[in-house]
C-alpha cells in the first residue's frame, strides 16, 4: 500500500479565485500563459482533498480596462511599467473540475493514523461533488497523477492510447470497460480515425478479453496495405496476429495480394430471410405492400421462400379451356392470386429482388458453411476480419453485415440463456462487432430496420457490443449515440458532428472548443465509459515501434512452421 496523501511537488501555476461546479473554477495564473494549453490536465490540492480537472479556456483580464488598453511601457520607466503590469494585468484559467479524491490528513498529523485505519486502501477517485477553497494551489498533473486516474500500461487490460499534449505523459484506456458497452471512433476523412481504430483493435486482440468481428468495407484492417498519404506500408492485423485472426473474403476466389484468405464466405439463398430484405427497403425502393408479400412467401415456402419466389416467371400466361389467357402455374401472378396478393405488387417485388439474387456470393448450395465457420471462430476466441473485396456497394454492405450480425445475435442470445439456465457451464465469449460507415446502417431512417440498433440498445446483456467508426456522427440516430459508452474523436469540422459526439455528456461547452481545435492525424479527445474523465491527447502512432511495444520485441518468424504461418500457408488448426 502506498501513501498518496502528500501534496504534489509539481510547480504551482496558479490559484483558485472563484467559480463553482456548474460555471467551472476561475484560476489566477502565476506563470506565463504560454506555459498552459487548453485541455491541460491539472490538479488542485485543498485540505486533504485532491481535485482533478481540465483547462477549458484561458482569458486575459485586468483590474481596469484602461490598464489593458494603455501601454505602460510608453508611460513609465521599464522597471515601473513591469511592476505595474504585474499588479494590474492577469491571465485567468477556466478549469472544469471532474474528479476528486480523499488523500487523507497529512501523514505527520495526529489525525492520520485514525484515517488510515478507516481507509486501509487508498480511496478511489469519484465524481466531483464539492469545490476547493479559495487560493487552493493549481498544478499541472505529472505522470504519477495521470497514472493514478488512467492506470499504468500493462498491454493487457490497461492499454496506452496516447499521451498528454504538454508533457507527453502516457494516457491509457481500460479495455475491459471499453468492451462492456458499445463505443464509437469518429473523425473527418483524413483525420486518422482508421489508424486509431487499427491501434485499438490491435490492443483488443493482443489483450484477448473479447473476440472481434470486423466488417472491413474498404479492405483496410486485415491484410497489409499502403498509406495513401505517405506511401509507407501499413501493417494489417492478419500479418501481426497470424494465429488469432481469420481473414475471410466475400465470395469465391477472393484474394488479398500475396496473402490468401483463411476461407471465403458464400451465402446460401436459404439463409436470406424476409427480415434481411426489409432492411434493404430504401436501397431496393420497396413499397409498403412488400412486407405483406414477403410475409406470405415465408408462410408458404418457409426457409426456401427466396429460391421458390425467384423461380417464378414474370408475365407467363397459358390459354385456359375457354380460350382465355390466364397466369401460368409457374408464374408470380398465379401464386399471388392464390395467396391473396396483388399480382402487380408481387411482380414488382420479384423484379427488385433480382438485384440480390444475382450477387455472385449468393448461391444455392455453398461448398461450406461460411456463416457457421465465422461464428465458430469467434466462439473459439479467434478474431474475424471480413473483407468485402470488390463487393463494396452499399447494397452488399447492408445485406451481408445485417445477415451475419443477425446470425450472431441468435447464437449469443442462445449461449447466454444456456449459461444462465445452467444448461452450459461456459460463459459466452464477449464480442465486439466493428462497423465502418456506421451512418449507412444507423441513420434515423435505417436504425429501426437494422440489427445494429438492437445491439446498441439491448445486446450488452448478451455479451455483444458495437464499435462504430464514422466520419459523420450527426447522421447516426441520436438514440444509438446515447448508448455509446466510450467515444474517441479526432478532428471534426462540422458543428453538428461535434454536438453529436458530445451529446448527453456534462461539460459540453468546454469540451466543444477542445474538439473543434484538435490537430488532424495527431490529436484525439477521449471521453465516456472507458476513461475516468475526458482528456485530449496526442495519439499513439501506428507504426513499427507500436508493434515492438506490443510484443515486447520485434517479432520475426524463425522456424519453417512460423514462416508458413506468417504467409498464411500453415495447416495448423490454431
């Protein structure tokens, strides 16, 4: 047990002069303003309490406006002007208090033994409920203060995401808390959010606290790629975690340069449900009557409804005994009349579903059950990167992600129910579903139709959470945004996007300015469930040094088997 009740030895930068919990604290600065930046992490010691806060603003003030307007250097001798400026001109900080911790009485005081007896462990920081005294000293947090709040890196549970912008002290993310609730990574195009996402996913895979299913729409996460900005190699997750990651290509024959896929996903027509189709209402331009037609098809043909419907011809007629033309028995119109469905509506639906039926990865009888293989890999503590390859249209993305995620929801719900009922002694493996271009799946119009909004709202109790990656958070349904525990954002240029990231959080006014002024590709704002308090940081770089830090040393295959594994050619089932 370590005593933390001594006052910080950091140099004092100012003292509290006014303020409160709602309006922030006003701090009179005693050092040049250039020594402090917006977003600086500060501590305030008052009696035996330590307060932790963020600098949200710096303001030039004066005893009287005239002292600020008039140049004393032109009116008085230099030494007198300097003295007058120090007495009349000031810089004040606005500090948002976030946390407080009871450090106990001074270790030399008579009250300390009794306090320590009552507090055998050092009290943990808690949300701020009071304020420090007038003239309480304010200091920049040191590395020990940062570690006290954000933890010390262990590359397992406590993962370093970056460092404080002023002193470069490590700032960490609690990965256990991160996967307990759905999360979001945001930033404009070119802000570095993909690199940030890769880094955090690498941390999750290395820590092995949860499985991850990554819907890799732009083929950025699995295989090695090249940076569009620098032309440098960007390491993929498959190459670095050869045995842990399964690289899956959509459709037969999908390859990723010299790196083969572990297996390819082909989907049976019988796997397509009417629910999957209804989630494509906007893209396929389905009518309101389509739901009734689909429901009848499923009632008549069960899981084979898609195949049976697509076998029907459109416009086929035969001559009856009276010499009149009527729908042929194998036609859409014939079935529709028998089912009580308007023939025109059924034929229009049949025509629109042709866009799905003709997708090359949708076949009648796949050689293997790729959907089951994905679920099995995730349950076996593997990680799956599904790369869409050439099938990168919005139709492909919505159909495949919804279908797979629906299957996963069913599997994890069943596993959870079996575990809680005692049918199984195996606790379900936590799963993080990673979704790029999240606004296409979770906008206001689509949110009610996709499975992802259900996961954001309800699936935490079934061990499934989302990690959404997007450049337009304002287009994501606000109910989904409200469910996000941890939010990590790079620079955002649009005011609506900034407001969306900060929605529902205290201290939005001060945080808005920090978020708006982040340096692209260098800085991010972390806030929410996975971190004890908001903080702007300089992001860790996703480079060779990152991997050396992750693995402890640079990993190089040495044996023949290791070389084959690195090339994705090993027959080892692990």
